[in-house]
């Protein structure tokens, strides 16, 4: 591959990758494994169903260290599906 071809590839691939990240694809809710942004804050607010799935997929993560799990937790708390333990200081 020539330098010009590499340059063209970058000019095309980088914007496409950024658009995919902005629309949230692939997300933690997809069947394909995700590397890199799997723990990032979702682009849009989760539905309750999506929040449940995100919590399942991120069960080993800490809500403090994983923005995706924290976003899912916030949706479930707002929907009354999760009641935080007042002793933990949430």
C-alpha cells in the first residue's frame, strides 16, 4: 500500500469511526464484543430495558469507574427499579 493510499484510508476511516461512536454503534448492548468505548457514557439516555441490559453486561464494573454503568444505574433509580442504599452515600 502506498503512502497516498494510507492517507486516503485515514481520511475515510477516521470520520466513519467517529460517526459510529457518536451514534453508539456498536454499543454494549450489541452481540459483538466492543473494545475501547464499551464503558463510555451512552450517546443518548438509556431506556429502562437498555439500562437493565447494560447493568447485566457491566456487572463486574464499579459504577464509580464505569460511566456506562453509572448512566444505566441513574435511569433505573429514576424509574424506581433500583433503590440505592442510603448508607453508601449515593
